């Protein structure tokens, strides 16, 4: 029988040690977010192909695993292009499915609707170390809440979760798309060039302030605008309260709403937070997706040299799908990155009960085995894990193996010593 | 923007009420099975196409969602048949992936290996009421345990789980493929016709003993053999201890091993069970899959007019994949059917803590909101769920809506009454 032992390219088998941590983290996520009133929902892993290829997904639309039509609907001999032979695909994120779900069921859902989604997504990326073609995403979204109560709750819930996972001294970087625009507008860039400017600005953490300056000039932007723009960032670096500085400096370019939004979020989160982190206003934070309309934020963990999750407000997207304007704000944590960090740090799952191995000699009578099974049941009832195992000839080796599985207590049962 | 609001054909969006029950049951399954030493593992949802089409999956292989090749590997214009354009597919069960997983990682896994798998599988079946093209399977398997300690533990663990879900007075039907063969052999059927005989026998619960008799004769089997065969079942119906009756009646046709196996399982399960069920020896139980080699069993719930899970011993299959003979035994519970029954019966999830809604008037100062958020955090710390919501104009309607979401307590916060 032909069998390919390996998982498909770019996907992985999850081994017991990792699985134990994944299960623990999944449980903790559900428990923590549920306490904030988030409601778990689920959508199919497969979506209609037209929903996956409507340009909302940006680059991800190039990475779809597409599913072949079946039965009479498949006509291979007359097929000209991919679209002729596929009718669906594996989802590449949880945002498109959420928009579809909400538009399908809005009448049956509360307002605001606080959704928790945990599920696999698939992208046919070039496989890299630590990056897989099937991976778990974990999103919380609040649909129908226009005020920044949404942002505040998303940040409080997510940081509390990270705290429970023993992450300390991390940062939540925050910005507002309107702040980005106000700064670019103040500097004198034309509105239709904002996207280009922001793509370059987004590289600040890699190429530094000088690198951004040079790239903007090389891109052909006016020297004046670039200088005025860069001066803002230089002065911001020396300033304690960046929001206050910019609201004075930018004047009419900055909507009062935007300043108030950032200050309220900052002050409320700082007043009520229950984890060890810093909320940092970061005027260089861009976030790639073009659908963001207001607040944007990102998690920065010391342990990982890159973003470990983020999100923001996207007040226009749901309306485009449903026809009804619906304010929306979401936060996605980097589940796989968090698991990687926990594994690397040797994270220990809080243990409940003991792990006991019962080693049973061969040849026990039914009555004897019944007695052993009853003892095992009793220990399980008291919250312990009991593994029943046939006693091996090499008991020392067997115990070594069991100890690797976390069994620290043993009980041995012999034919001659049981009644 | 084009958007198809419906899920793909035959798959479903899971609404909050169902999701709450699913989450609860998943949690209970993991907790219960872990206490027996089962280890959760996971494999990718996508498998190499050759692993899904190697004839182990029987009819399921006709129902595969196949995934299109990507990039240069796809050559549509020269494609002759499906196999030319696909390289993988969605798994249709968890048994093939388990065999692959075990053959890939056996050196890193304990012996015996007790695996717990919960995951979605996909079959492009004709959609029916209550039957979906994406559904959850939940399998426990013990690889490397030749003795019936495996069967006993699988049955004890599964029945304990069902008991925790409030199922009472249910049956576990049990048989052995060797018993089936012994009975057919005793009656005088030729060994190469056993499969045909068993397929007809399997219909006993639908067409009755007379129906089976007529079908066997219509199939062309010798009158003598059919009569002798049917007499066994007629006498069994009058017998209390079917195993004992058959072991005396069948004589040398029945291996001593088989009788001992069934009796040991029955007696040990009855001596140690902790749920309200009956273990029934059922000589008409066949189970479809041809890979079973010994014990087979099935769950029969009063609430559902059909099997709600089952399994058995398949000592040959892993060896076919890996080249190393590995005894194996598994039990799969009908997760989706159980969820359906719980939903229909109005199953209530044991509630932890209170569900409190905070209704917050618009216009609270940052200090005021901070105070409210702190109160919410405190209640969450004490194990309650707190939903923060803007107070609506129609408070009565808002509370009615919230009560549907299970919020039974409210606290109102007004600008004028907060400090």
C-alpha cells in the first residue's frame, strides 16, 4: 500500500508536547474572552470561491488552496482557466468569513455583537522556518459599537490573556489612521500619495529615520514635504506626550475626534489594566491592511522580534458586504507565535491532580483486574490522571519512558499479591 | 462587492447557542479522556492525495474534496483527468491521518500510544437534514496494546463521558469479527462468501430475522446453511448468556481466544463501570469497515434511532502502512449526533459564575468610565462574565435582548450618579 508518511508540504503534525500547550492556551483564551462577553462562533473552513477572490484579501488572494468542482460540474476537457474548475477554497483569514456570517445572521445576533473565532486558516505561502501553510488564527471582533469602548475592551481582554500566559513588560503600540493622514497632510503630501508614503513609513523600525527620509526622496517626493514630515518624527522622539505634541503642532489638520479617541483609550486602559504592559502611542505604526479606518494597534513582546498580533477599527468593511453601515473593531493575536515562544521558553502548564501509572502484571484474573480498574476510577474521580499499562519485563526502562510522559507516581499490581 | 451570504453547500455556520454546547462538550471530552491517559494530537486537515485514495477508505474515497495544484505544477491545458490537476485533498476521517502520523513519528511516541483526536473531516455527500459536508470527528485509539485492556479502557472512558453528558440507560453492543466468522463457518457458508453474508446479516435490525433468511436464500445460498444459521439466531433470542451458548454450540469453529475475549471485556466493564448503561453481546453486530479483526462495538442511545459511535480492533491496518505489525483498537463517538440530541433536549451547560451586563450611559468622563471598568474587572476576577454595553434609549428592550444572551443581572451607570 503506497503511503506518504510526511504531512503535505508546509503543514505539520502536532506532537503531544506542543498539543498540550495548544490545548491549554486555547482553553485559557476561551475562558478569558468569554468573561468579557465574547461569544464563540464558527464558520466552515471552506468558502465559496467568489467570497475569497473579491479583492478584500489583498496579497492573500494569491495564496488560496482552491477546491476542485465535483461530479458533472467538472468539465476538465473544456476548461480554459482555474476559475472553470474550482467552486470553493480554504479560507485564508477569519475576517472575510466573519463579514459573511454577520451579513447572513445579523437579525439573529445581538447588537453590539462580540464574536470570538478560533480556527485554522490556510495560505500557500513559501514554507519557512516556523511558518506553516495551515495555522490557527484567534480573532475577537466587536460589531456595532461605534465608541472606543470597543478598543478599550479589546485591549484590556487581550492584555489580560497575555498576562495569564506569564508575558510581562510587553508593549501595545497604538495609532490612528486619521493621525497618519493628518501628519502626511500637514507635511504637504498629496492625499493620493498617502498609501505610498505609509508603506515607506512602515519600514521605520528596519531602516530608521534616515532610511525613510532617503527612500521618500528617492521615490520623488518634494524635499520640503519630506523634511517637514521627518522633523515631526525627530521632535516626537524627544517628546513625552506625543498625542499632545501632535494635536498642538498639526492644528486643523488633525480632527479633534482623533486626539480625543487616542487619549481616552490610553487613559482608560492605563486606569483599568490588570497586566504588566505599556500602552505606547506610536505615530509610525501603519498596519498593512487598507480596510482600517481609525484606531490601529499591535502587540510587541520582548521575546519575539516582530509583531505578535494586532488589529484596529474597520468601520467601512461590513457595510460593503451587507449594505448596512456597521462600525467594527477587532484584535487578532498571533496564536502560532505565542505557542512558539511558550515552547521555546519551556512553559509549564499548571498541573491539575497527579499523573499516576498503574503497571499491571500479565495474567490477572477478571476479579483482580476489576479491583485494579476500580482503584483507577477512584483516583480519576478525585481529579488525577491514571494510565493503565501492562507491566514490561524491563520495568526500569518502562518507568523512564513513562516519566517522559509526565507520570511521576507508579503503582504495581502482581498476580500473587492481589486477592 | 459580490458576496455570497450563505455558507458553501452542505456546510454550516455555527450559531452562538450551538457553539456554547460544542465548546462545553469538547472541553468535557478532553478532560475525561485525558484522565485515562489519552494524549491529544493533531494532523493537518489536508492530506496528500495518494494517502486518501489507496482503497483503505472504501466509499468515502468517492467523496473527497480535492485541492487544485498551484503555480507551475498546474497545467490545465494538457490535463486529461482529475489526478493530473490535484495534489491533495481534505481528509474524510481521522484514521488514515492517525496511521500516517504513527508511521511518521513512532520512534518519538510511547508504547502503547493512546491518542485522542478531535477534528473536522469533509465528505462531499448529498446534503441531508442534520448531515453536513464538514463535521467533527472524535476518536480515541490505543496503538501497541494487544490485550483487551485496550477494549476495556476504551469502553470505560467513552461510557463515563456519555454519563457526564446525562445520557442514561444506553447500550454498548459488542461482538467479535471472529464470532461472526465462527457462526458462518458452523452454518456451512464458504469462507469467501462471508462478506456477503455479513452485509445481509447487518440488516437484521431493519428487516428482521425472516427478512435476513429470505435475502440469503434469494442470494443463492444453500437452504441448509441458511436454516442452520438462522436457527442460531432464533435460539440466541431465547438465551440469557449468548457467549456461553455459542461457545458450547459452535465447538471447534469458535477459537477459545474469542470466547475469553468477549467474557473478559463484559465482566471487567460490568465490574468497574461508572455510568448507567448495559453492555450487550450482539451476535448480529457487523460494523461496516473491513479492516476490523477482532472485537467490535457500537453505542446505542435511546434518544437516537441509530448508532451514535462505535469502533473496534484493527490489528492489521497500521502494519500495512508502516511495515511493523502494531495491534490497534479505537472508539469513535458520533460527536455531531450527540450535539444534535443535546440541542433537541435543551441541554443546559453547568453555569460557572454569574452573567452580568453593565449598562453605561453615554458621556461618562474618563475617570467615571475607569471606575466602571475597574468594577467589571473585579467581578471577572471572581469568575463572573461581565458584558460592557452602551445604555440604549429603550432600556427595557435592551434588557430583553441581553436576557436572551443569558445575562440575568444588570448594573446601570449614569453620568450624574457616578463620582
